[in-house]
């Protein structure tokens, strides 16, 4: 792929805008030597205004999502994409969230432009665990863990029972819940099925990748390396 096309696909601008970057001498190699649109050079050697190119296609981003942001690209309110460099929304292939967190749920959110990887993570067949910390409106009754682990719990308006999930009580009104599905508002609806309500919810892990190990502050992100992506897929 030509360097011109590569840079345009990364969202730095239209073909005309990227041509202007070359014309102004803003695209160089690591030694500051000018590069040209038809060059074919290793991704890691390219600089724009002295800065390395954004990660190549196949990127997986971990974001510590704050409350008040949505994952939908059609929502008129604040989007998780607003927390990333603006050009990331223009990348080809597109950057998509790996499953969704609702507006009020915080914590670990993954985004990728790798469609096969995205499907592998979210597919119920893969049984990738997602772990949440929930703060509840009422004290736990004591029978929730058994109900969630039974494989028989039905959510309101659904006809298929949930797959078994693991609940750990962390206090009278705090619980850690690990699920392998991703149904609509699943964790909130599970507690609603037991007569309780979730007042705060944070996703703290996907697979074996833990949010607290990533060193992210709310609203910040970074690209994952291959070892960390493998942790996501580990059950």
C-alpha cells in the first residue's frame, strides 16, 4: 500500500489533504528526511510533524470509560469517540466498540478495527468472561449467587434463560458479577430480577485483562500489545 493511502486510511485527512502534508514536507522518516506519497516504507519509520504514525490497522484500544458517555455513533450526546483523537473516527477500517457500556456504566471498554477479533470476543460461543463491580440500592438477600449460577434465570421479556454467572458478595450492597454473555443491560436486569437495583456499575475486567493493571485514569486510553490482547481472550 502506498504511503499516501496508508496515511489517509488512518484518518489524517482526505487524499487532497494528505497530499498537502507531503507537499509541505511534514511527512518524513525517523531521521527527518522527506517521504513521498508513492513510497512504501515500514509503518514504524514514518513521522508526521515529527510524531510517529497512529497504530496500524489491527489496533485494539483499552479505554477507561467515564459516566455520561455512550458507545453509539448515532447518539447526539457525548460519545466515547470524543475521548479519542478526532482522526480516529475517520479510520478505514472503522474503529468500533467491542460490545457496549450504557451511558451510566463506567470502566473497561475495548475498541478495535479488527472485525474478526471483535466477533470472537463478543460471541457467546467464545464465553469470554466480563467482570463487573456493582453497588446496589438494597442489601443482598443471600440467594443471588445460587440464582445467577443456576442457568435458569430468566430476564423480563426474554424467552431464553441466562448462561450461568458467578457472583461474589463484596459487602451488604456491593457485588462482583462475572458473565459470559452480553445481553442488553444484562447486569442491571439480573439484579432487577432479584428485586434489587444497581445504582453504580463498573466493568473491571474482560477475560484476564484487568482495568486496574492498565494504569488508566477515567477518560484515558492506550493501545494494547499482543500479550494484553491474549489476556482478553483467556477465560
